[in-house]
């Protein structure tokens, strides 16, 4: 499977238990800005006024660190600036660019969407493949490094802007019962940077031109952990007519909303075989 680059690397891994918590993504920061900042435990930020302007970065970092500990992830002090910058720049939801696609077909049954077939044009993505001890850790650490690239660790030294969805590429074993811990996190560069992508300062993040591709996609709600991903892969397999039409060991999870929300909006993507 070589139609993509770094995002298709991976290896074996153990499956987490059903009580494994969901993962942290960039949108946790947006959720914090909209929901949590109004109740920081010591009164709202609005009530605290100017005093908060001096130390809100530390409070954001502390909140992020507290959440991350529940996922066995450590958030370093160097994340304070990108956390604050991303939160500040994403106060409104209207500025998040959607990755463009062409809808080819849509299959429904009794009014329920079974799957869509979409075509995505070629485009530049920033991606990093992580090799942590657990699947959740790989995703969390990968997102934090992509976040630093988005916020300031790029050749422009500026905030690049959010695009949706943020995707993770996973690999499974042959019978789709185990998800590898080696996970690729990928961010589609906004339209204005597609012609000349800013380069990352992190030498493990690569800017790749992914070719045009067709995907079969099925929506689902709720957390994205190893158990739910396996369930969604197997559910999608049952819906597709031809097993030979898609890549059988690499899949994409597309996230559109904060994973802390009960009704998080996600999609599972199957890549059409070339």
C-alpha cells in the first residue's frame, strides 16, 4: 500500500480494554475555550478580569496536563504557548476550513446512511508517525507535535489555521481484531498554503503531497479508541459489496469534534484499492 507516504507505516500492538479512555486531540483546546473557561474552579475568567490576562496560559496548560494524565500522557511546559495560541485563534467555529471532496455515491437503507463514496483531490499534508507504548499515547503525542507546527514551529513562524477533519491512520492485523500502536497523525494544510507549504521545524514531521484518492466513508459518534475503531472497521466491512475494492490493512479515522463530547462526530475511511 503505497498511495500515501508516512501515514501508512505501522506494526503490531495489543488491544486496549473497553474501559480505555478516549484520546485527546487539538479540539480539546477549543472545547476548553468555549466550555471550561467559563468555570475554571475559581470563578470565570471574565470575572477574574485583568489578573487572568497574566496567567491564563498557565491555567490552560494546567488544565491540559490534568486531562492528559487520565490518558497516561505528560504535557510539557513548552506546550503552554501553542495551547494558548490555538485556543485564542479558535474561539469561533466558522474559521475552520473543511477538506474539499466530491461526493460520488451515497448508499442508504430505510433512511439510514450506510456509507458514502468520495473523491479527494491531491493535496499537502503534515504528518507524523508515532511509536509509543499504547495507541492512545501515540495519538496524543502526535497531535501535540502537529499542534506546535500549526501554531508557530514552522518556517513562517505564524499560526497556520485549523482544518477539519484531523485524521489518524491506523493499521490492523488480517482479521481486523488488533490495532497497531504505531499511528500516523495528519493535518491537511489550509488552501492558502497548498501552493507553498510552510516547512516544520520538527524534523520528524514531514510535508507530503498525497495523491488524489477515493474513499468509502461511514459516520459514527462517540469516543475513538481501539475498541470502537475495530468495531467500526468491521461494521463497514459488512456494508461494502466487494472486499477487493478497498485496502484491507490500513484505515483512516477522521475526527470533526471534541472527543470529550458524548456525541462526537467521526468517520471511518476505507481507501479504494488502486
